[in-house]
C-alpha cells in the first residue's frame, strides 16, 4: 500500500500496490516441509553454518536447532531432499531423514545409540578426572613435588590432552577443513 502525503504530513490518498512482483513475493514459494536429523554439531555456530548453507539454496527456508539436532526446512518443487542432505554433508556434518517413530525397533535403537554416547562421555570424564587431580595437586602443592614429578605429570596429562579431548580435536579438524573456526577450535588449541 502506498500513501500520498502533503507538505504538512497529512495523508491525502492511499493506493494499493498490485504489481505482479509484489503479489508473487507473497505467494508461498516453499510448498514442501521436512525435518532432517543433523549429527556432528558441537556448538551453536555449527547450526548457524548449516542454516546459512541451506538458506543459500534457491527457494529454501531453513531453521537449524543445535539442541535438538534437527533442521526444519521449507523448500520448493525444484529442490529435492537429496539436495538438502548434500548441502549439509558439504558443510561437514551428517544429515539424514528422520527415522520412523512408528516402527518398534527404531526408538529402542536411538536410545541405545544415545546411551552408548553418554557412556563414552562418562568414561572420558572419569578417566580425565582421575588423571587430572594428581597433576593439579603436584603442580599446586610443593610438598607433593619430588625429583622428576614433571614427567609423571606429563604422563598423567597425556590421556586428558589426547584421548579425552579427542572429540574437540576431531571437530576442530573437520571445521578447519571446511574453512571455519568454532568453539572446538579454541578448545583444541587451548588444550
């Protein structure tokens, strides 16, 4: 809608803008919707990178949620789900169509995978804590220092810096391969 205004700011007349480009812009150009499962995200900037990549596709509107590891995508007829999956894979993350909730084995398999991941993280935390406490104690309490204590600290810190921190190093490397730096890069370099 356009309005004609005089020099004192009073509205003189209003006209409707019915140009073809304005009407076409208001028509829904994204008739299809899909929710994709996205794996490999480690921070909010990962979700932002995926969302940016998907939104660059013609006729695609995407919203990526890091917390739920999903992407809600609206797309037109000229884009396929394979195009969407390929765009996410090209960004360096894994994408798939959601598993059917109705099949009896799928929910159980998803829980098992999540439980396995949590168990692995729990072991990493436990072993890191057991290794890190003596290192910190020897470094902070002079009475615990003995000849060659630095070498013992190095041996105890090595699993923390390599095995326990491996998910951060892996994510940093994957992001660097795609020309991006994330929080994982900072953590990897800091360790």
